[in-house]
C-alpha cells in the first residue's frame, strides 16, 4: 500500500507546486499568502512521498520494481533504507524533496516581502513541477510488478558504504540549493533590481548551497579513496567533474555577491553567475542520468529519460539566459577601483574560477561530442586537467591571499604586499623547501607556496583584527579560507610525495616501501551479512621488527550481484596515510577461476587527511555565514526598510 500512497503524495505535490506558481504569478493581493501556503503543502506532500518510498525499501517490498532492482533480502537494514536514494528513481525523488524544502523555506522567509521575491517563489514552483512531472511520467519509483519477485538484485556493492548514506543528500543540498539564487536572479530580472539589497537577501542561500556542495564533494572523494582500491581520491571522472563545475562557479558567485553587497558593483556578473551555477547543477544531472556515460556514480542508461531531462534543461536554462540577454543592460554599474583593490582581487578570482570551470567543462564534454558525431574516440584524462585547471587554481589562490589585505576601491600593490610580508615570507620558504625536496617540479612547489600564502595571510589578517569585534561573516571567511589552504596543501603534498609498491607475497613475506615494512601474515575467510570475503592480515613493523599495528584489507564477493570489491585498510596519522589493498593472482582452470596467490599493494599518502579536514572547515565556514545570526540581522534590517505594499 505504501507504493500507492507514495504515488498519490507525489501527484498531490505536483498539484501544489503548480498552485504555488499560479498564485505567485497572479496579481491577486492574496496571491503571495496562497503561494506560501502552497509551497508548504508542496514540501509536506513530497516529503510524505519520499517516506513512503523508504518504507517500501525498509519492508523489502519486492512487488515494487525499484526495490527489486536495488535491494536484497540479506542486505543490512542500514543499506536497505539508503538504497532508496542510491538509484535513479529514488535520487530524483530526493532531488524533488530538497527542492520542495528549499522552496518552502524561501517562501516562508522572503517570498512575500518583495515583488521579485514573490516572482522567485513562482519560479521555484515551476522548477519543482517540472521535476515532479518527470518523476511521475518517466521515472516512477512506485511502479509495481506482478507477480512480485522472490528476491531483489541488490545495489551495486561499491555503493554499499557509509558514504552512500551521507554523500548524495549533502551533494543534492548543494546542487538544489543553488535553485534559490537562480530563482531570485530570474525574479529580479523580471520584476526588480540587482542591487545591494538583493545581494543581502541572496547571499545566505548561496553560502548554504556552496557549503553543502563542498561537504558533498569532499565526502565523495573520501568514499572513492576508501572503496575503489586504487589509492587515490580524485580520478577526474566525468561525474566527479559534474559536481566540481557548480562548485567552481558557485565560489565566484559568493565572492561577486560580496562586492555587490558592499560596493554595489558587479551586478551583471552576479546575476549571470547565479544562472550559470544552477545551470551547471542541472547539466550535471543530465550527464549522470542521461546515459551519455558509464560510471560507478551514474544511475541511468535510458535515452528517453535523457531526452526528457534535456528538454527540461533547454526550457530552464534557455528561458533564464534569454531574460538575462533582454535585461542585462539595465543592471550595469559604474564603480571605479584600482588594480590592487579588493574589488580587483575578487574580479581576478571570478575570472580564474570561471576559466577553470570552462576548462573542466570542455575536457568533460568534448570526448562525448566527438563520439556523438562519429569521429574517432578521444580520451581526456588527468594530464589535460592538471595542465589547464591547476595553474588557474594557483593564480586564484594568489589573489585570494591578497584580497583580505587589500582596501576597497583604492588599494595599492605596495600597501597590500606590505601588509602581507609575513605571509609572503612563509610562502617563499615553503616554495624553496619543496623545490629542494622535489627538484624539477614546478607546479607542485607553486601549489605549496600558494597554500601557505593563503593560510598565513588569513592568520595575519586575523591577528591584525584581534582587538575588533568580529562578525559572523568574518569568522566564516577566515574558516573558509584557512580550510581551503589546508586542503590545497594536502593535495599538493599527496601529488608530490606519494609512493607506492605492489608485490606478490607468501605468508611471512615483508613488503618494503621506503622506511615502511609490512608483513603479509596470511588470508582468512570471512562471512558477512550479504557477502563473503578473504581477509588479509598485514602487520606493520618498526625498525627492530616489532609489530606496531595490524591492518585487515579485504577482497569481498557479493553473490546477489556477482561482483567483487576491494576493501582498503588504512593506518592514518596527522602526517599521512598508509593505504593497503590486496588482490588475488588467478588463472583459469577449465570453467573455474583458481586463486594461485596474493599480491599486496601499499600506498604512502603524505598529508592526505588534510584534504578532508580542510574541506570540512571550508564547508563549515560557508554554512556559518549562511545559517548564522548575520542572516537574521540582515532579514530584520530588510523588513524594516521594505514597505508592506511591496509584497503586492
């Protein structure tokens, strides 16, 4: 019965979303109140639909097609429920749920205060209606099959990890959150203005979305590091790139909005970035779910669904860009600033982030376009992205380190650098030391220097202002920038100084990796709730041969899906990780595969944990700026300034 109730709730949510849009766009004086009520009802209905879907997964209802395709009777309850959003249909319903919640929150707090805010509520209703209609017509998670299956096929074993529980919701909170600035931009283009007042209302939503997206991307890379067995955290996979694109442009959007709020500058930049950021979130959805590519992250390979999503993209992005082209001239500003002012540093950062996004976008989609026209297949991998995006990131971090020290409007280079002497010395020392340790490399030492430049610069900035009363926005900036410096330092160190070795072993044999000694003690069979595994015992030895730590990497096999997986074992310290995996050495014996021996692979990853610590700090800083008292104060000030008749 939960499937029927879930579908009914889904259709009710669709009706409420349409009513929300109609009421918001109408000229009736009571339309704003009706739109807010409809937005609330819409969020409640789609939440009920999602909960009914999770109930079907928890009950292992094998008369529901999506449960059959993604669950199994032996799967632990933890993963049975998570499988509800670990598939195409469920993930789209999660997307709709978060869009409904964001829409209801915006309608409640800001939707009825201004004409452009009311229009934005209508835009959010239309966005939701499109997603809900797609789910109901082309991606129904409540479809029943008769007769019911005896058991399910199970979820991809690579996705049966704690990362699956948290990663998609966090990522979607970021993706979908940018719908609010998008709707506000469209509303302002249609009914209002892009000014400092608009920026104060929009910036918290941008910070919230960008913070959640930061956490989602970081958690996804942590999952890949632990689960995929190759010892790395970022493969430049097209689906990984799809999440990086809105993150890059979203970073530019957050900084551009700051200039608009403080100085009234960059209104055209800001509204264009708001549109592009959400557009890239939608394009990422199209890439993952259209069948254009095959990836462990991708859910759908259905061209019909891909065409439906493509149509949604064309209408949404095309409509917004057309409106921008018609109204862009009305939002030009004439602010003057010196080349070393804070506005100039933000402008450099915007150009760098946008250029990096363009490079990643080209490298991700160009092979697909080549394949679509029937040309020879082309592969674009890590070397292309390292040669294009990494230098741009370094330039952006150089501007980021200068910005807090620069003055608004009239800053000079000598004044800015003079205040950054300590940070400059730390950065040059780090660059020189890295060059000495890794001669011949240039990008890596530059990245180390840039990371230290940003981190030391923020510390200098904080010390200089230690006697002043800090606002929450200042705390958010310091946390975000220092976190990014820590993450970048971890990335640079991992790229420069990582080592690895792979060796066939017999019990008692020691594998040497630099000063690290790892002894292979043997293999033990293990039975899990829905898998069998060969578990290795790896003893880490000190100089005297004494065991200091024991690790247990595994090779698992899931009978329901017929897939093997590699489970890495980690020995983590503040200075880095020892990442250990095992693999079987096999040969064919008739129709059977015979295991002839085992190989151990060791990875030494210096400072790799700093990547996730830094990313967590950056995301937290962004969320502090979005959710904190600063937002409430801005709302109170806005309500005090805006006449009540503006809601009509």
